[in-house]
């Protein structure tokens, strides 16, 4: 018994939504890792009086990558949630 076109489209949408959720979760985890590294660097600077150069470089990179991953997840989710008719017709400007 084979799946019809409607069933395949629903499965593709579910897979797209799963990828979107995964991208959003990874983005949040990466951003939180950046916050943690920044906090460790700030505490180290306050306690020892010297800033960690690696922490100063890694923190903004992790925050930026996390925000971009989260934005990509949001874009993927919106794309997957569009109605099929709208997704099939290209946008006209």
C-alpha cells in the first residue's frame, strides 16, 4: 500500500517542522553556551583582575551563531507552516 501525494506532503512538512525545532533548540543552546563562557570570563576578570582573551573572542561568536541558528529555525518553521497553495506560487513584487 503506497502513500498518496497528500500523505507525502504531510510527512515532508512534519520533517521540515522537526528540522526547524532542532535548529531553534541548537541556537538557544549555542547562545546559552556563549552566555556561560562570558560569565566565566567576567567572574575570572573580577576575581583575578585579568580578562581571559579566549573568553572575549568566543563569547560574541557563540552568541552570534546561536542567534543566527535560532533565526534560521524560525525561518524554516514559517516556511513549513505556509499553506501549500501559497508555497507553490512564487511571490510577485
